[in-house]
C-alpha cells in the first residue's frame, strides 16, 4: 500500500494530538516522515503550543522498540547522546 506524504504527516500530528511525545528519530522510523521540524513549525503556525526538551537517546529507543526493532551501533554512547522531544502542551 502506498501512502502520500500528507497521510504520513497526518499520522505524526495525530500522535502528538493524542498526547504522545515524539523525537526526530521516532518520526523517521515509525512514521516515515523525514522532517519533524516542518510538522512542528506548521502546527505552531496553526496555533498549537508545542513544548520541547532534551531526552537521552535511550528513552526514544525504548519507545521505538515498543512498536518496531531498532538496534543502535555497539559503539554509540546511547546514554550520552540526546534528542529533542516534542509534545503538545494542554
């Protein structure tokens, strides 16, 4: 089944609207959307309040591995690497 970019972006927006946080890595791996920045920017322009914070890579990896399997390289310091996590403020 082929999905259009609009459908993939809609999946990311629905994820955020459901109250779930997301990182760029999760956006790519779980939704196939290469630019979370564009999605966040568009949502902010539409009036949504999107918050962000830095989280350890391992936290995002744990969430990804609930739905898919992602194994980082052995030499990657997963506890030191951080990603920006975004969520919808209520």
